[in-house]
């Protein structure tokens, strides 16, 4: 069915209350909302929703599998005992799909799966594919110096235009001089740095920001080294004259080819539409979107191996996934309060009368890396389609049950 039809009958729900990146990251990234959160470190302000696991510093975030760069298939081998413990936690098998990887002991990885090849509409989890495309093109521009990449992200300011409008989710606007924080929807004239658009895409899961980050990856691919000095006027003029069919093909390739390079197949995870309608006037990605727990787990393993583009890109994206605000759904479990969590969630539903309780389809997805102070570390990719009920409670219950089971054995 056409995307416009889906928009007419559904609400595409992204998470609007989360914030990511370590709280001490302002000087490194220039993400202005972090300047306000710095005040929580010396108790100048108190945010009661923050959990003990929310205060890890930038330099304390690590990748855990960099010395184990074997194939994902050799890691994703079912441990029968672990499999039995994990699958018994589910109230039923239909409607759920999951992969779990316990990496607490790098010499004894344990893996379990259930309905791992089942395809779900990934919703906002698909924004991780956009982030992968962005870092891929950034590395192509600056292959030898990661500092040049982060400087470009920190310094280059781009405008929303039609790409970022039409999303009801708000983004934070923090005034450094007045110290005033305002949250509102993006309008066409809004400008942010590349780092801030990336942060808006992952932290508050803003759909417009996702389309803009995808757009910038596309511009890097098209303009190459000229992207460094590409002006807003030049970019806007280019969209007016470019061939829509060619752009559509390129947009689809830019966001999906990096997944293929990571060994994730077309049927395991693909992204086939922008997150807002504005880009349809210029380019339309094709092929439909699908995600599976198997494909998402492959992505997470590559991230931890430092092979999401390269080690520095992998680490930076993990920092951008670090949850430092109110925890919801899977991450809301009190079992995880002391843990550092790297989280993305999304939902997509149709029918029924309640939010996140679709009766035609009701997708809810959570992908998370959990790191406990005692060294218990594991990855969960959970996808569900339980009709007629908000599955946030189910995800939270499963988070507690999975955590207890893994920690009991670790």
C-alpha cells in the first residue's frame, strides 16, 4: 500500500521523551541541550527521572567485542540451555520475536533466538539504519581523520526545509544565554548542526530529523568533497533540478548498502521510505521497510565489534544511543535502574481506539544493550505485534524477566 494511505489510517509513534548522549558531551559535540543537563552533575538542577545508570561519562563508554571480529553467524549459534531459559519467559510464542546475546564473558558468549526471521515494520528502530548511512558517507569524506568528521558534525549547520516538517513530535531548543529550554515542533526555517539533527533523530526520535540526516548522507554521496563548503542555497537549488528517479534509487541505495556490507540481507533489514512526506516532492525511497530480530542483532554485534563503518564511528554511534533521560517501555524496568542502557524503540499501529493498541497491526520494537556495574552485559532485540493492547507493559515485564535470568546465571 502507498505510504500516504498508511499515514491516513495510522499513527507512526516515535519516542518523544528520551534523550541520549552522555551528559558531559557538550564540549565535544556542541549539542546545546547537553549544556543544561551538565547541571545535574553538580546538582545545580535535579532531574528525578534520571537513573543511577544514566551518568556514565563519554570516555567510560566502550565497545566489548573489538577483539572478537569473527563473523556474526559464528557468534549467533544457539546455546540450547540458554535458549530454553529465554524462550520460557515469553507468555506465548506467536506475536513475539527476539534475539538475545549475553556477552558478559567474552570467552563464553551465549545466544538465544525465537522467531528470529519474522519480519516486522521496524518503525523508529529504522533510524539506526539512517545513522549507519550517515556515518558511512562521513567516513568516505574523511577516511583518515575522525576529528575532521566530528568537527564537520559540530560546525556544519543545515536548515530543515520541507524535509523536517509534518512531524508532531517536538525537539528541544535550549538558549545558552538565557538558559531557557523550549520544546516545539520543527518548522521549515529551523537550523541545527549535523550533531544536533542526529541527536534529535535518536534522542527524541523526531521523524523530520531522520529525513534530514538521510538527506545529508545523500548530499555527501552526491557532492563528495564539495559537501564541506556546500551552502544551503546550493543544496536547495540542486533539489530543484535533479532527476527524481535517479535520486530515489540513490536514496534507497545510500541507506541500504551499508547494511548489506555488514552482512545483513535484504529480507533481514531494509529501509524503503523516508520518515516524513516532504522528501516525496524531491525523491522517494522504494522497496518497503522490514526488520527482523536476526538482522538487528547482526547490526548490534557489528557495532560492538567496531565494524559499523569503523571502530571510531561505532563508538560514536553507541554514545549517541546512550539513554540519559526518562526510560520507557523495555528500558523502564526497575531491574535496569543501575545499568547503562543503549536503547532505541519504535512502534507502528493501525486500527482500534487506543494509542499503541492497533487492531489491524500493532508493532512495538525495542533494541537495547544493557551494561550492569557488575559486568553483566547483554543485547536484546525484541519485536512484537500483539493486537489490541499497548505492549509497553509486556516489554517492561520481559526486560525484568530476561535480566533476572541472565544475572542469575552470570
